[in-house]
């Protein structure tokens, strides 16, 4: 790698990230059923109907995995807590084994000098709550606040940072409008409610954690730089509408107490009654903002109901996810987020990484493309910092190859290769390159 730790400020954090359902092994430890268990068990939803029942068996192997994080020289580790592991029915009696697990996990990180950065929700809603309407039901904000209180009463005193919900666009739009993630709904009314309730739940969780005396609380949004695919006014309008739905809806709600007009033009008729009165809760003060960034999208109009747009393939090199590699978008988002939404609030790149084929050859995985990807996105971070944007950290997605949701185990994002038959871990070239860079 061309970058070294010494290229960054002494307080700049380098970390790596994972999520619970993708690595832990949800079929053990007393965890309750989730919408991802249900979604994967429905034919046609997930490649080969694969699920997270075993995943990477991080539940039993977390110490080994944290040794890898420490050996690479990372400062921090971003993980998520499984709601159904803590509360198998989403409410009611906690699972003592689940609470004990996250207690041990937290201590294991601290013993290795790693900063624990928790996310409370990374998409695995307890099935019992989906039966009650899930994210369509306003009550979910209170269910989520109660869950937050249960788990953070146990481990909150040792967290470096906490964010309530990872990638609210995926929770709401991808899962309720496009139907590509659990619960697999395609309904604009459900979408409008989920788009609002996910932010209301975020705000209630922040309030619950403040009530416990916790600090360094933030939000994590996923962003895709939206561009017109051609010079026509229609393409520009499509890109602006995509930007409003994907990027601006959540940042505007969190930091401006409003939703963008271009998104409301389609969603407002379906919004829950009294939604305008919830921004005082949604805007619960934050200490930082996290941006997950992978790619850009090129848009054109489409002859369909609202939002009447579609993506078209771009000319840039692509990852195995067929996502264009566009580091410029990360720079633009960091600059725009600070300029239009967060001001001097610290920003973190909470996810950035790429999927590639990553085959094991004689005990090695050569993933030079990932090294270049990370280097080029760190260039974007440095450019933003040089212009005064308060970027305070960068987290690589992901530590391990893992369950990539509807794509099963095909797409490998990890710095560490996982053999999903034997569960053997093999650090890739990118892992070794980062270790050298971070220790230099």
C-alpha cells in the first residue's frame, strides 16, 4: 500500500467491521428466529437458500478473530448486536446466554486493546416483531428503545461508540420497496412507514442511551453518488430523485428535521399520521456521523410509477458485486455531508471495501485489486481532510468473508478468507498489506 499510518493524524482511527448475522452463527446460543431465517427459507430469495445458521461460527471463534484484528494493527472493531440473540421474541425475557456472549465479546476486545464500536441493528429483526408489522408499525420505536436499554445496560459502559441502525436505506427501501432483502416486501405504503419509523427508532435508541449516561453516539448511513447517465433533463431529474431517496432522506431527517421534497412527492401520501411531529425525537443530538460508501449509480428516467427511474451500467471497472469503483464519490460525500448537514461533527467512513473472487492458492489469497481499492479510497479521505472536513476514522468492510445476505456465500468482502466448509481463516494479501501500513 502507498498509505501509512503516519500519513494520518495521531487520533485518526483505523478499524474493520462485521455484522452479527453475517458471521456469528445464528442457529446457536439461544437466539430467536429472525426475518432473515424466514427470508432464506423461502425459495428464490437467497442463492442456494443459504442462511446464517452457522456462518463463520464467530460465536465460538471470536477470540481467534480478534487476534487477527489486533495483529493487523487496527485500533477499533465495529460489530453489531443481534436483537434476537438478546431478546428471542424481540420483547420480554432476555436470553441470558446472549447477554453473556456480548459481555465476553466486549471484554475480549478490550483485552486486546481494541475499541468496541457497536451497532444495535444490522437487519435481523426478530420474526415475532415482524408478525406485529415490523418496521411498518410505529410501536417498533419503543420496542427498539427497550431492546437498546437491555443490551446497553449490560455492555454500554465499555463501548467506545454506538450507532443504533446500520444503513437505514437498506432496512426501509431495499427491503420494503424493492423486496430484495428481508422481509421481502414490495409495497410503497409499507416503504413510507419504514422510511420514517427507522429514524424514529434511531432517535428513541439515542434517548435511551443518553438516559444511561452514554456518550459518543452516532448514526450510520449508506450513500451512493447519483449521477445522470446522459445530458438530458430527464436523466438529471432521475439522478436528483434517486439522491433524495437514497442519500438525502436520512441525513435530512437526522440533521435538518425535514425530508426532501423530491422524495416526499411519492412517499408523503403514504406516510403515517403525525409524522411531522416526530423530528424532535429523530434529531436527538449526535456526537458523530458514519458514512458507508461503495459505489456510484448512473440514472435515467423509466416509464414506470414513481420514482420512474432506473440504473444503467457505467463504464468504470467494477467489483464482483458489479459495482463501479468510484473513489471520487467518497470524497464528494464527505465534503457535502460536512458542508450541508453535519458541520464540525466528526465523520467516520464506517464501511468501505470490495468483493472479489479471492480463491485460495497454495495457502495464499492474492487480492491486489482490494489493496488498490483501499488505497484509492484513502486518497479520497486524505483529500477531504486536507480541505478541512473532520474525517476521524476509516473502517474496512469486512474482516471476514461472510454471509452476503441474498447473495449467500458467493461474494467475498473479507480481509481474511474463510473456507465455509472447514471454517479455516487465511489472511489475504490485503490483510498483510494493511498490517504493514498500520504498523509503519
